């Protein structure tokens, strides 16, 4: 068995972070792990958690070495009730990548937010909140050490919470898949077991099941097993196993570390993380802290296993009767206030002997004020909508001019490129003609020139389809750009591009005339050479005939 595998098996018994509960006297936080506990921070409590991390990554296949720096942050707030929490999670990361290509070493830097998620967590089931009658004090346990510390099967029932959130990443994010959507949902199911023992401290086991980026082309599925053991009132050790599976990235990560409780509202932590593969291998060290602003004003009793009885039965009944009485009195007061209104022609400010005309005047004045307020709100909303529509129109107009200018620019680039290729071909033909005048193999050179001219004609035929294809690609790139340009500047730029295109067209015509003249020159040279060859042949035949005649005369 490899050392990493042995470390993984041992860590499964030591996984986690400090215990989370509803509201507690001491801070409960999810750091330094990355899982979420089942319990919220408590009603009207604001908690900030964050930390810095540095590390190294090596990718065996890509032959890259990466130095990483990340800043993780979480903002949690208990809202309305003890079971409800809203939170914001995020991570900002910077990578310095060294990649060896051949004999050269390239350096690449990536900086962006890995993720930003805002969501809501709700406690569905809490086994420690509502004790049953059979969980009252057992005097046998008080007398017997064995009964007191024996294993209780009901302690295996965990608290259960659900989390729903929305991810946000900006476009062209360096740490996400290119086709991922900017906004995507995230769902997490959380469980938590709290085990208290007086002689061995407390243990907490947290599990998370995660379904992330559900609506994207590459959804991610993850799972966490996190546990904590408190050594004393100040120190705790933790471990965490994280698994992740997706088409974009899959891994198994182990974290180990500890936390120190500075005071009831501040905790300091540190951890190390590693994985079990080399594509890439990960080693990271992180330090952080958690601090809470405690504005909690109503304490709630959170029972511990073995101490659930709490309030006696008679005291509980008296407390329940008192709450029902207070609720009844409050309802009666609301009913009196609702009945004591203008609609029932009764007001606490006017006695029963008031004049009816005075009441009518008050109601009329109230209606007029409400009408004026309503009209003013409608006017303001209309102005806002008009400004919004005008801004949208101007933005669309700027985008249209920008798109047209971009298309004209790309078309001009394609035309200039085609002209350059054509001119290069013409220059090659001219060079071949000049060379032909100096060589004896005139016919072979002419054949080569004819072949080059045919290639030039075929290239001219293919220019238009290639030009259309390039224009389509440029249009697609132009649509992806989001920068706004000034309307007047874009229009002036378009005029300049058109003038430049006109000059290039005149230049192209001159070059075509030059080509035509060169073609005529070439044909004239060919005709002269052909005539010279015929005259030479005639002279040779005449010379041969003369020699034959001389031989006949000699005989």
C-alpha cells in the first residue's frame, strides 16, 4: 500500500472542522475546510470567514509547473429564524505557469475569480432541538459509568440541511470551461453528527453531497467527508476528504490542519492540502481566520445528547400557557387597531360627537395626497424607463456602427491580402520572362509561364469564396467584442477606410494594366523568336541546297 493511500485511510477517521450549531456562545465556522456544516450561524449574526493560500502544482503530461496564490472568502448571515442562513462564497486566484516547449521556457499568468456563489441554507431536521419524553433524565446513567458512556444508536441520526445557490463567473474566465454559462445553479445536501464525551472532548462529522453547474455542458458532482476533534477549550484538529467528478476536472483532495479559538468571536486556523495524482499534483498551505458580529438577542436552548430533558414538565406547561396568553393579547390589540380606522368611520383622533363633514374633508384630502403620490411615482418611473430605452438605443447604435466598421476593415484586409498574393504571382511571372530571354530553352520556359498564369486565374476564381469565408469569421469575432466606441469616431474611421479602399482599387487597376502590357510584350517576343527560328531554318535549308548544287557541278 502506498504512503498516500495509507494517509487517506487514516484521515477518514480525523476529518472536519469546528462544530456548527444554531446559535452558540462560541463562534462556529466552516474554516479551514471547504465543506458546509448543517447548522446556521444563528439569527441576526454576521460572520466573515477568509484566508490566504499558496501552493505548487505540477502536470506530468503538459510538463508545466504552477505557483498558485488564492484568497477565499465567505460572508454568512442568520436571517429571520434560527434555521435560515444566507451566504456568499468566493475565491480569487492567481497562477504563474512555467511551460517548457522544446528548448524554450514560456511563462503564463492567469488571474481571475474561480467562483462566486450566493445562496440560502435551511435546516430541515435537527435531532438535538426537540427532545422526546423518553429522553428525560435516566438516573441509572447517573449511577453507572458504563450506562453513561455506552454507545447510543440514536446518536447516528444526523442533522440535515439543504442549500440552493447561484454561481456567477465572468466571461472568458481562465479557470472555467470556455462554454460554461455566466450564471448556473448549485445544490448541496448537508448532514452533521455531534458527539460529546466528557473524557475525550467532542467529535463532529459533516458530509456534503454537491451538484454544481447543473445547466452547463459540464456539470460537476462532489462529495465531502469532514470531521473535527477538540483537544481542549482552545485547540481543535481537523481533516477533510474531497472528491470531485466532471468532464472538465476530476480529483481527490485531502486536507489536514487545526484551529485555535482566540476568543468567543474569533478563530484562527491553518491547513495543508494534497491530492493523489500527477495531472496535476497539488500541494497547498493556507492560513485564515473567522470573526463574527454577534447581534443575537434571543437565546435558544440547544440540547446535548444525554441532557435533553432540560425544563421540567410543569415548567414547560406554564411557559406554553404564558406564550399562548401573550399571543392572544397581541391578536386582540391588532384587531382593535384594524377596527379603529377611517373605513369603519371611527378614528382615535376624533370623538364620537364629531361632525361628518370634517371626516369627509379628511378622507378627501387623504385621497388627493395619495393620488398625487401615485401620479408622481408613475412620472418618475416613466422618466426612468425613457432614459433606459434611450440609453439602450444609443448602445445598440454604437454597436451597429462598430460592427459595420469592423466588417469593412476585415473586408479591406482580405482584399489587400488577395492583391498582395496576386502581385507576388505577377512578379514571379515577370522574373520568369526575364530569365527566358537569357536561356536557350524558350519553349520550356513558355510552358512554365503558361502554367503559372493558369494557377493565377484559378486563384482569382477562388478569391471570392475565401473572401466570403474570412468575412464570416471576422463577423463572428466582431459580435463577441463588447467594447463601446464613439459614434463620430466610428463614422470617421469608416470614411477613411472607404477612401483607402478606393485608392487600393485604383492601384489594383494600374497593376492589371501593367500585367496586360507585359502579356502583350511576352507574345510579341514569342512571335519575333518564332520568326527568327523560321528564318534561321530557311537559311540552313538554302545553304544545304547550295552545297548540293556545288557537289553536282563538281561531278
